[in-house]
C-alpha cells in the first residue's frame, strides 16, 4: 500500500472518492468537499490548506481516503481549542499550523476515514492513515493533529494511546415513529407544548408563506437570495463569511437532490431561509438567515419545519448544528460528540489529557441533567 497527499480533491476521480463514501454521507461526498475548494471557501487565503490522504494498493487503485487540512487558525471547526492554542503559545510553543481531519464549517458527526467495509485489509488501511496523521505532524514539526466529530465506529477502531479523546455536546431531535407534528407535541410537557403552539400561531398570523424546496425547485435566483440572508446573519454574529456565493451555486449544480431549503416569503419576496442536507436517516440543519426581524421565525424555519419534514419522510434524526440550549425547549435532547487529538509535545499532551478527562465528567453531568431533570418530554 502507498500513501499519497493531494492538495486538491480534483486531482482524483469523483467516482474513486465516492465509491468509498459507502454511507452516502452528504458532507463527505466529493461534490460537497470539491465545491468548497472550487469556490475558494476552502483555500490558503481562508486558512484551510487541503492535504487529503489517499491510500492506493499495488494496482494503483484507491482503497482509502481521508479529508484533511493544514490550518492556520481554529475558526470554522466547532471543536473549540482556542484555549489550547493560547496556553501553548504563552508557554513559548507554536500551535499553528496544525493538521485537522474534518469537514470545513460543518459540525456534523460522520466518517473521517473512508474505506470499503468489505476490504479484508480494512484494519491495516485504517492504521496506516492514523500513522500518516502522526507522521505528518512529526516530519513537519506541527503542534498537533485533530480528527473532529468522529463516529462511534471510528472511536472503537482507534485503539492508539497516542490519541486523546474529547467529548462534546450537541442537541438532536429524535423521531419516535411520529405520524404527525401533533404526535410529537403530545409527548412534550404541557408548558413546552403550549409554548411551541403559541410560537407557531404567531408565525401563522403573519403574512408569511413558508415553502420547502428541493431538487428542481431550487434555482440560482433562490440561492442569490439565500446568500444575502447568510451574509446578514454572519455579519451580525461573527463579522466574516467563509462560504462564497459560488459555493451555493455549485451545490445547486451538484447536490440539489440532497438539499432541503426552507424559505419564507413576504409579499411574494423571499425574506428568510434555512439550509438542510438530507441523508437516509438524518436531516442536517446548517445555515440560516433572514432580512426581516420577525419573532420566532428562526425557530419555525430551522426547527419546526425541519421536524415536520422528518416526520413526513420518516427521517429518524434532525441535527441542528452546534450549541444552542434553546433547542431543548423545542424537543431536542442532548447527545455527546467526539473528537480525537494527537499532541506532539509530551508535557502539553499530558495537560490536554487531564483537561479532557475533567471536561468529559462535566459534559456527561450536563447531558444527564438535560435529558432527565430538564427534559422537555413528559415521560422522562
């Protein structure tokens, strides 16, 4: 087996990459990752330098892949290590650049090392890629390597004491075989059910028309509007947009059937939108924006409409992105997320390991409290 590093995804055939994306996860698809690169949303100018790992067999066939980037900062990752960087640099070290295996700007758990599950050399390929992460760090004297939002299967396979596991927290909605939105509401505590109905009633009493668009219903005009919403939200919250307008147009060209765009119209003009990606069992809420200030519109488009769609299509989970304790009151429950970290400096690695152990204890306490004492559901 041979290891190769490529600096752009277009250096290999789309089919070679997607053949290994056996779970058909939207964010690890060739089209999603390549759209980020082609649109220069991911680029050296934005601090993301692609360094994808490709494993080939003796017949030069690609048998393993992993999306990786050399990062000059920690933005757009949603596994927050800014305090680690500050501590290391205050001690005289250089934290950046670092190596990261992740999906840019996307806090969603999914495959990070992709190998055909039927390959009899699966274990060897997996270990080779893990060793390659470490080798890149050592050979280039980087501070660290990070694998973000890893699956339970990945975590079971990574039996390597050089790596430190970190636990995080997100909020997901679970479909308990509901047939209607009211079926879901009926499982909530009375106060939560009443609050949601009041919020939805206030939106219904506006002159807004809400539509769910996918596939051929999407067009360039809609994406131009959505990009303006995205910029408006980014400017208010963070002050800088990574995703370019071209990125959204490329999604329309290559992934429109994997997208659910929920929009709100006011007097025939599109004034807000929420972008979701569709997989077999999960609906992933990503970006949202609006050019109007209407109370509860964010909750309607991002949560309630997404839940309605999941019930209609029998989708089991809705993931609504990072953070947001307000999601609890709207039927979302706390779920752990995981990342794995290789830190080259031994003393710094020891400090990180101690930190993550204490952090995990606190997060597990939070999850237990949120899902029991603070649960929105009446049967808990």
